[in-house]
C-alpha cells in the first residue's frame, strides 16, 4: 500500500490553505479532489461576483489582485490555480475519498479515480497513478477533511424532482431564453438566478417557503428582486411550498392553502447544500444529530478519530453560511501549527 505522511481531501480554498500550512511546517501533503482544483468555484454560475474583497480570499499570503473592487469567479479560478503552481502543491484531481479506517499503524484511505478524466489531467507535479486502476488505498498518519458542502444539494423530497429538466445548480441564463422557468428557493442563489433569468428573457417564477427576503438575501439584491416582483416582471409565490414537479408544470401550495400549477420548461431547485455526513459517520466521526457539527478539539481541529482533522465549512455542520473562505482559511495553522 502507498504511504503519504499527510493526505488532504478537498482542493477547495481551505484544502489548499491547509496544504500550504502543512508544507510550511515540514510535511509533504498530497491533496486529492473529487473534481478539479477549487471545484466548487468552478461550478458557480458564469460571471459570479464574490461578495468578499480579494485580500480576504488570499491563502498562503499570495496577493490576490482583481480588476474591480471584488473578484469574479474567473479571477478566483486563475488565482487559486496560480497558488497551486507557485507552491508546487501535489494535487490529484478527479479522485474521491470513499472511506477511511483508523488502525494502530495509521489511517487507511480508500479512494476512487475518475480514470477517464484523470488520464489527461496532470497537475504540478504529476502524481497520477500510472496504471488504469479505478480504486487505490493510501496509508497516512494525518488525514485532513476539507470537503465543503457544494457536492450535496438538499433535496425537496417531492415527486418529480429527479426529472431531467430539474437542476440543483444554476450555471447561466442564456439557455432559458423564451422559456417558462421556475426557481425554487428564497436565498441568494435563487434570487440571483431569478434576476438573471428574467433579464435574459425567461418567463420567471420564484417559489419560496420564506415570507420575505429579509435576513436571507444580500442587501443589494433585495431592492432589485422586490421591485421586479412589484412590477410583475417576476412572478413570486412567497410562503409557498412545491408539492409535485411534472414534465411541464410545477404544483405549488400557496400561503392561502390553494393549489396552483406553474408552467415550467426548466426548474432550478436552489435550496442549499449539506456536507457529506454519511462519509464522516463511516469514518467514525461523531456528529451532533441536530446540527451536524462534528466533535472537534477547537484548538487543533482533530476529531474524535485520532489523526483525522476537519477544516473549513464542514466544521459548521448544517450552518453552511457561517464558515466561508474568509474565516476558514486559517484552519490549516490550527492543524499543523500544533503538531
Ligand atoms: C455562488 C456562491 C458565491 C459565494 N461567494 C463567496 C464569497 O464571496 N466569499 C466567501 O468567502 N465564500 C463564498 N461562497 C462560499 C464558498 O464557496 C465556500 O465557503 C468555500 O468554497 C468553502 O471552502 P472549502 O474549501 O471548505 O470547500 P469547497 O470550496 O467546497 O471545497 C471542497 C472540495 O472538496 C471536494 N470534495 C468533496 N468531497 C470529496 C471527497 N469525498 N473526496 C475528494 N474530494 C472531495 C470538492 O470537489 C471540492 O473541490 C460562495 C458560494 C457560492 C455557491
């Protein structure tokens, strides 16, 4: 079995920051990611602007400059891949951790390679397996989980949500021009998508369980969405629940108790994400049953499983909006500054 002194799972901003901390404290980490480097940012909608200023997104002290006041998705992709190159981080992309088991000799980590993609994807310096194996086991002394939440969309739990015209990610509006589109959700992603869809020329309806947008939506989006709704340009059903999704329509129970059918060529169910709690449980990590918050030593971020650490947004359990890049990027120092 192959050995690595430190394995970091997740090449998001926090995984990369952890890897830099590990290197600076004398370790030689291997980072694996189920997708590409900063895979979550890669899957933000095209043209997304960050709400955070660039200096707060920096990792490893590498300066982040951007054309405007705040960076775009595209500038962030360029920045983080530059960091990987500058730090000569060993990243193995398209490789998913599926299980890990603690024994007296260390932690055995089982991973699956997406061979079709990995074969052509060699990131500095080439760490790819030489054969075509789809699975591999690596033994490590330190396992850092920085897996985020963006891979696991929350489910509506209604019939029809698996139909092919129902999507859990919004990429861009253009493909919806001239169509009837229903956006489900009442937070930033849903509101931003509804505004982009309306402006691209989609007939847009927004369905949200929330009764208003206070507290859940960025302050600059709120007047925009409220004015579009007031003008009848976006049809909004607030305090409403989706009950069924059909081939061409969405059934909604309105706040009055009545039911309404909304025409829908495309449906975007943008109702948030959750960490891979199942993976954490399989590894033996104890989670608070309500909040999903893992049992961690707050000073070292070590879990109840010796040698297994957690970093970034997953430390917040279901409260995904409380730990982001700005306040998660120093987690690597907690982990590697103490060992
Ligand atoms: C549209 C949008 C805008 C945002 N704007 C901002 C902003 O302005 N400022 C800010 O601070 N935050 C922002 N965020 C939130 C920010 O993206 C997250 O807080 C941040 O990405 C969390 O970093 P992370 O490294 O913990 O997780 P992620 O960036 O999600 O990285 C986790 C990585 O782990 C990989 N992974 C998951 N499971 C496995 C597995 N089993 N095996 C291998 N790899 C795995 C994933 O592929 C992913 O690349 C925004 C989010 C969205 C959706």
